[in-house]
C-alpha cells in the first residue's frame, strides 16, 4: 500500500474535513449537554470557578494560584498566588467579592484538590503549547 497515494487521493480532503467537523460537533454537544445538566440541577458557574482556585470563603476577594495544593480539611491553599487575581479576572477589580465554596451545599461541591490540580495542569499544558508555537515560529 502506497502511503503518499492515499494522502494525495482526491477524496482524502473530503474525508479529513468530515472527520474534523464531526469531532468538533461531538465535542460541542458534549460541552453543551454537561452545561445544560448543571444548569438544570441549579449548579451555577461559581462552583467551578471557586474550585479552580480553591476559594472557600463565602464572600471575599479570591486569589489566583499559579501552582499549589488544596488542603480540604483546613480549607487552605498553599502555593504561589496573585492576590485578588480571580476577583480581577471575573470583575476587573482586585477587591471584588467572589462567591466561595462554603456558600454552597457540601453535596454540590466537586472534589476540590482534584479540580484544582487538573485545572492548573490544563493551564500549564496550554501555556507550554503556546510557548512551543512561539519558539517554532
């Protein structure tokens, strides 16, 4: 089988575009369905935002952590942070209050340390890929 003949086959572009668009639509519907389920259950956007940064205080300015660890027993985050960073991202004010995890029922809260770590891992991977693109350009 000739690999290059397959790559330059006239129908390859149609099949590739079909697969890419199908993947994009499938991912979009997955995100929409999860978002709709959360809205129907009454879980609003504040819960993930608070969990992303380990913000427990019921109301107050929220820091943005570059890296760290959440101790769920003491509800304390240890790490390198930007004071009021999450408040600034959400409200363009470093002192604006952000609704914390303690203002939600415990059964509505996600596993905070897992969400915190995976969110920051996602941000690190995205930053590394952007840096790789800049270096390669």
